[in-house]
């Protein structure tokens, strides 16, 4: 199974990947190649630089290019979680796998801003106004730019991360049981 994960800043995408890695899923981020290229170019690994280079790659090689790169690493009969899906072309590319599903992680904007403040990464917005402004950069209608609002609408599943971490984990576990036979409670109990 291939589970793609999308969502806005600090919605809980990394937590979904971490949970699935604990269930033996291999994790790829579409941003991995972007970060590698930035390091080669000796450029700062800022969010802005990643967005700009990602857009540049899409403009040069097509909207689905980052997904194509990850798709080339996918092996049959293995489980994967893929994060950093930010463009419709990336979803279309990953939908070529018959066992691909897209999960949109949502969470109230103020909750996400609070998480941003707590994680305190370099370059993260410090005010709510800056948070909203940075988020809007990822809402483009242009086919080679970030389109988080459009990607979210393509999701097969929506998980609302609006309560405790334990409740969020229960929702991820329920999603696995509903969508993947090997995680169904009867399969786990050997029934």
C-alpha cells in the first residue's frame, strides 16, 4: 500500500509518517530531492528556498516530476508513506499506483499556529499574521506551483487532528484498519 499524506503547516503530516513508519512503512518525502539539491548548491535549507526550488523543478520538468522521482524507488508488495505532496500533478503521478490512497490531515488554523510556535523551527512564522501569509504562498492556481488547497480536495481520506495525540493515533489506526486488510482487527488477531 502507498499512503500519500498532504495538509497545511503543522497539521500533523510528519506524525502520520512517524506512526506509519512504526507499522513498517518506508517513508519518502517529495522534498528529499529538493533538500539534496539545495545542499549541493550550498543554499540554506529554508522553507522559502525549498518552495522556490520545488517550483523551479516543476516548471522545468513538469508538475509531477518530484513524484516521478519517488515513484522510481517504489518496489512492489511493500508499504510506503509519502509526504510533502503539494501539487495536483504529483497526486496524478502517484495515482498510477493502484494501491495509492491520499490522506489529507486537517486541523484548525489556530491549533496549527500553536504547534508552529512550540516546534520553533528556524524560519517559522512568529505571529499569526505571518503564519497566514506564509500559508497562502502554497495556495496557487498555477500548475507548477504549490497547490495545497487543490491537493487536499483530491484526498480519499480526511483525518482531523483536532484533539490529543493519542486520539490522532487512534484515527490513523482506524484508517489503516478500514483501508488495508492486514491491519483489520480480525487479521491482527489471527481470526
